C-alpha cells in the first residue's frame, strides 16, 4: 500500500491510500469493473522518462531507500486531445519506508527542452515507460487500469481518507479486489509496478527525446 501525505502551503490534506496489483488481461478486468457498476471516467496515454545522477550505473544506485533518496520523472500525458507535461519528484522521508513520501510536481511547456535541461546538467535518463490508462470510479475508489507497453496489465486503486483511517481504507480496497473482482493475494505488488519494470529495463534502453 502507498500512503501519500499531500501537503499544500504547510497544511496537511487528506491521505491517499493506494494498492497496486498485476492483472493478466486489462480488457477483461475492465469488463469486470463495469459489471460491478464502476463508472468509466476517461482514458489517457502516458510516457514517463526517469532521470538519475550521471554517475549512477545500476538499479541499486537509483532505488529509493535512504532519507533524501528520490525519483525524478518527466511525463507527457495525453487525454481528450489535451497534452500535459509534468516534472515530478518523490522523496523518501523515513529510511526504508516505501509507503509514504514527500511529493512535488510542476507543469512545464516543452517535453524535449525539459529533458535536455536535465540531461545537460547533472542528470541523465535511465528508464522509459509508456502506457495507456483507463480510469474508473467504484465505491468512492478510483481504479486506474493500465496497459503497459511490452509488459502487460496492471491496476492502481486509490482512496482518500482522513488520518487514522488508513487501515480501514486498506481493507476496503482489498475487499473490492479480492472478494468482488477476483484477484488473489499474490497479484498484489509490495512496492510498485514501475519498480518491477525498472529492474528489468533500467540502463538497458536507448532513450531519445
């Protein structure tokens, strides 16, 4: 489960609880969602490029674990013929804790120039990921169904809660996935699907802008 404590101008907002899992057939999973009454919201295309310091050469050099370790992602998202480009960081705040982080994001207006700015300074691209995402809402939960290029299907379930209700929210998500949508415990991913793919592809891709 991912617990993202979102901050805005020093004031804590509600906590976002996430669960991520693998699915064998993204289209079949979407059909199951619809049968259970899920409301379809939208679809989008996402292309992510992750950057790291130039001296990094392996996954162990870039994995987030120590306080202050971070991910640096440049993303282009296309939804309803509208393109949005963002630069995002997630920073570990407690050693070894992959369930909570500090997150910051800004919008930029030129993907290639942003990538070149990073590449011409102390960073380099080391991992690229493309996917199509379909967003649904069911039982006050947002379900993101993803078809990841050259990988397969994955889902991310999100729910907002107030501090102290994290465990209740976790159980609500698990009930939906395990009891209503047919997943099993082994489908659930302990960290993230991105982390799995990163270990397969990092530093092995030719990345162009």
